[in-house]
């Protein structure tokens, strides 16, 4: 499966998810299909950081569209929360901090690995026991950690760790939300299906140039759905 096909699957999944959420009264089938989107986009954000020729331009572009997307996102969701592009920006910041730590000359490789694992585990524990410290950002702490895992871990370990993060995201919902609300969010487990799609990704681009599909399509589809809600 090439990059273009995987991006199209993620984008269509995202649109279906938001249609199900905002136009079809939280339709369960649409929401299940929508679970594919976030992990795939998280993977491509990590891949983008690995292979981009200009990291500053990459980050600035993401920040620009994060700001553009915030208006339709808040209009549609009717709540104060930062959209998923800000989640990805924070993940990138976390990656840069970890990279700086790992490049410190006075650190042994073992010490670097131990420090990295302690940092990861600390965030997991804080999220599961204390509560999500980034609750006003879409997908919160674990969403950020998913991007970090995709960036640093190598195949097939990254698939296992990514699946662990997704499972923890489901457990967080089950442990810290009202019982009935939690039951309605059990469908989050279907996000694990995205790991299968990522695993069969062949790292080839494909014929079309879909570089800006998510950047432009994300705020555009939110705005369109919000306009539709005004007439129904």
C-alpha cells in the first residue's frame, strides 16, 4: 500500500468520523470507521519529521494550518480545545527535546535509553493515574506519545508500542469517564486496525501529489460540516 492510498484512507475515515459525530447524532458505524484516521496521520507526521528536507518550514506549515483550523474546529465542537494539528506540533516539540537529550556527548547510550523510557513511562502513569495533563488538546498526552513512538521506534517494535499506546488511550476512556459514556466509547478499540494498514505500507509515494491533502482538507471539511449544521 503506497503513501497516497494510505493518506486517502485516513482522510476519508476522518471525514466519515466527523459526519457521524456532528451530523448523524454520533452514529456508531461512522465513528468506528473514523478510528482509522488519527493513528495513520500520526504516523505520517512522524515520517514527515524523519524525511523532510526543511524542518523549520515543515513546522511552520503545520503551525499555520493549526491556527487556520482552530476557528472552524471551535465553531463545530462548541468547546475550548486545541485541534489535532496542535497535538502534532507538541509531539514534534517533544521529539526535538528528546533528540537534544540523546545527542548530549556526556551521556552513555544505556543512560539515554533509560532516561527515554523513564520519560515515556512517567507520561503514561500521569495520564492513567493522575489524569491527562493535556486535556485541552485533542487526543491529549497519549495522542502526542503515539507520534513520538512512531518516530523513535523501529519496525516491528514500533507496531507493538503503537498498539500499546492505542490500547492505553482506550483504557483511559474506560477508567476516567462516566460508565455509560465509557461504554459508548468502546469503539475506540477499532483504532488498532490502523496498525495493520501502517504495517503493509510500502513507503512508496504513488503517482499523485497529495502533500497538502490533510493540511487543506482538515479545516475545509470542518468548515463545510459546520455550515451544514446551520441548516439542519
